[in-house]
C-alpha cells in the first residue's frame, strides 16, 4: 500500500520539471547586469554585481528582522535569539563582500563613474528600511530620508513600527528581569545572549559602515563628493557613530559606576 497521498503525487508532478537553473531563474538573474559604459568598461560588471548582491542580502536581512520583531512581540526569547544569530551572520556577509571593490583602482572607477548618473547608495530604500527598523530616528537620519522626498513605502512602514530596543526592553519586563540583572546573575541566560546579540548586530553594522567609508576614501578620496550630489566619505563617516541601542550600551556604565 502506498503511503503517499494524492496531494504528494500532485506536488511531485508539479515540481518534476524544475531544475537548478529554472528554480533560481538564472536566465533572468544573470541578464540583470546591464553595463551603462560605452564601450563597456571591464570593471563595471564587478561594481554592479556587488551592489545587486547587497540588495539581495538586504532583502534576506529585512526578512530575518521581521522574524525577530514578531518573536519579540510574542515574547518568544528563543526564537528571537535564533533570529539575531542569523542576522549577525548576514550583516557580516554584507560587510565582507565590499572588499571585492578594494580591487577597483581610482583611475579605473573614474573611467565609468559618469555613467552612474545620479544614482547613489543613499537612495537604497532597503538599506534605509533596515536602519529605521533597527531604531534610527535622530535628526541626521530623518533629514537624509527627507532629502529624496517622501520616504519609500518600506521605509515609511519601518518608521511606523516600534524600534528593536523598545521591543527588547518590553520582553525583559515581561520576563521580570532588568538589563542590570542580566549582568549580575550567575551565568549567561537566553535573555543575556539575546541582548548581547543585538549589540553584536550594532557592532557588525558599524563595521560595515566603517569599511564603506574606507572603500569610498580609497577610490574617490576623503573630500570628494559622491554620486547623486552626496557628501561622499564625509557623510558616511558621520554615520559610523550612530547608535541603535543606546540603553543597551549605557547599562555598562551604570554597572561599573556601581562597583
């Protein structure tokens, strides 16, 4: 007697014609790298792929941040902990792939830079949504958002949600613990690992910013304006000190101040 249901057979039939290329839609994916330079500059493909890959990773990162937010709202500490662990790995991947552009000499970038037009990484709606979801609300960030008009839908939605720090503190209150008590107890707890995971996310995100600043300075110099009329490295350097979780950092000062 078969142990497979009719729906199992129907599902198998529906997927039998799918192979690696069709599942990943590789024909479409690999046709998206359209070089603008004329004649085609040999380094423009690398430039495009690094930025397109970043946007794909941003998509996954936003998905995992949504998962973590849902877990925090449901006071599910373990699911939130698993989510932040994946988020931190993804953030490191995004940061490390920038190193591919360290191989782009300034004079070669200058040969196709004009073909970028007014495009700028500051226009990435997904990146801005990640910043907003994490908790940026300061005047500098809001001014950068307003610079390009009304915020894109994904950024507006992120700005309307509670920030991660507030959700984490609400979870602590639900568990009947304080930030200070996490560091005064007998040993690491899931809540301690979750809070430390959030701080690790901020550190890795700041490292991504720092690597980006160094990359821009290496290619176009520290005082050169960026594409799209941005301030280039000057603007990026200003963002390195931004904080997502000030209360999670401040607890350390309180702890050492009491001892």
